[in-house]
């Protein structure tokens, strides 16, 4: 211990870091601020450090190549010692970090901690949230499985809608007009170098402002924030009723961060790594990519909105939302902090939280979410095959092979994204069935380029048999009238 002490003294004599670190740890905070309500920021920082450590471990094995990325993850999952567990820690750590940051920002908003003189602290926090979401998205792309491939395709289509700059941004994003080897290299650079470097820089700025401006005092009703008097009142509060950050507040931060890490360790051990699912295959257009947890709300919102509302939601809503968050401390930087006397902001926060939770739940369990295993495990009902012609039986095989059961029920089994097809022949004529299959409509994609004319003829022949016993298939009224006139 004496040797270690002398070594530290030797280092500190040359770096002169001991006094600044000691001052930072001992800086006074209001006594009621050293509470469990203020532990989410430090927990987010702790998980971020764990993300960096596990990310470095994964980068040693991961190969950022379109041809080898998926295989390198299989090596981590099945060959490399504890590779699967490090992947699980990193994947679930991303979810934990986003969740903790959202809770932290909600707590800051509820306590009015964005008000004078901490406006810039709040704005930097928004930048950190966007960077964290960027890390999460680029990390999902690096899995380079079916979800990642098609999720990246959706992201490129969103960027391509930007007026004037769309094509250039897509080219910059993908490294060309299509998803290829250079695409993964770019996302690897973003995920491993650019975003983490910027994240560390902004975290340093954020912590510096917290130290210089002090931790927000407890929002007491009637304690008004005034630009002319707040700083003097805050320093008076910390002088008369303050405690040193270490150990009073640090103790709670340490305990909560420890609980979060234990929960993350347990979650990773029980749930295992996230993906990869199947290797990326651009020919499987029937894939329904599902984003990771933090983007599920947007997935549900886009699924429920009509098609003409997609572009406004994708391009305008994020800009308006981010602009509103940045403007909050600029337009409401003074006044009451207590949530008891700020009913309108609290109602807005509550509606946002409920909407986020509801959309996320809908994305997970809503009946329109297709059952991706339905087509492979559920046979075509026997009554729809009995007595059918050879062409109609071929159509049933096409129906199964093209994974139509992902989105459509037949005999009570299958996905529920689209309508059940047990009686589709009673609703649509032959020409309407052909048009629906080839051109698509609504949420159904067009399959004209994925079916041969023979497959289309057989599939429609099978669908024409899907009606209730004793009922006839639908017919074009003009054809019926022409036949009767003859």
C-alpha cells in the first residue's frame, strides 16, 4: 500500500489531477438532491462504459464485411469462449442504456432541471440521446441478418424521401446505390469510431456543465427561478443545507448502478444474445423486418397510418419533435420547477409516455403482427384440398412456399396482418384476385416480379376454391349480365 501511495503521489505531482478530482468529488449539492430520484444519469454513464468495454471485445472478432459479418457472429455465438455472453451483454446493454436515458430525461423534464442556468445542459442531453439512438441503429445493422438488411433498406428509403438531397444522402449512407460491402464498412466506422468519439466528447461537456452549474435542486412549490437571483439563491442553499457529492450522493449512485449492472448481467444470461436471425437474402421480399425495442413505437405508428401520411411522419415529425425539445428551455427557462404547479407540461409528458408505451406494446403483441412461423408449421386445411384438381393443388403448394401464411389465416391458423382467406373467393372475383396478387394493395406488397405466370395461375385457381360450403365464388357482374343476355 505504501508503494502504491508513493506511485500515485509521483504521478499526481506531474499531472496535477488530484486536486481537480478531489474538488469534483467533494463539490456541494443540496441535501434533498442527494436522493434516489437523481441516480438515472450516473446509471446511464455506467452502462455506457460497459458498452464500450464489451464493444471493444466484440470488435476483436467481428469482421465488417458483407460476406463474413453474419458468419463472424456465428463464431462469437458458438465457437469463441463466452462470445455469446459478451454479445448478449452488449445487445441488452443497448436497450438498458436507451431506457435509462429516456427515464433520466423524463426526470429532468419533470423536475424542471432544464431551466436557467442549465438550458445548454438539456440541449446537450438531447444530442446525447440522438447519438445513443444512432449507436443503437448502427449496431442493429452490424448484425447483418434479415432484420438488419431490410431495416437498413427501410432506413435508406426514408432518407431517400428527403427533398432534393435524397439520392445523394442515400449514396452517402450506403456507399453506392444499393446495399453492398461498402455499406457495412461505413456503418462499422460510424458505430465503432465516429459516434462513440462524439459521444465521449459530449458526455465530457455534459458532466463539466453539471459540475460547474451544480446539480438541480429539488423542485419545491413556490421556489421561482429568476435569472437575476437564482445563482445566489442556489449557492446559499448549498452553503446552508448542502452535502458533499462524495460520499452522500455518490453512495446512492453506486448502489443503483450496481443494481442495474446485476439486472443486465442476469438478463444477458437468461435471454442470450439478440440475433442474428437468418443470413441477409435480398430475394426474400416477404420478410417483415422488426426493429429493436427502442424503435418499435415508430414501427407501430407507421403500420397504423395510411400510406399518404408516411412521408410527413418520417420527415416532418422528427424535425418538429427535436425542435420542440431544444426550444423548451429557451421558451420556458424561468418560473416554477415543481411538477405540482406545471400541469400543462406534466400532461404533455404523461401523454407522450403513455403513447410511447402503447405503441411499443402494439408493435410487440398487436394482432396485425404476422406469425412468421405459421406458414411452415400449419398445413393447408384438408377440406380445401379434397377433390381439387392438379392445378389447384399446385396453387396450394405455391401458397405455402411463398409464405402467404405469414400474413393470412387459413383454417384459423396463420398470421393476422392481412384478412383471413377461408372465404376470399366470395369477396373477390378471379380478375380481382389476379390484380391483388400481382399489383398488391394497401399493406400487401406486389408479387408480380416474384411469381411466374404459371405460379400465379395456379395460386389464383386455388384461392377461387376458398369459399364456404354451398357458396359460389364471386363473379364479375358485367360478365354475368352478358351471359344471361345470350
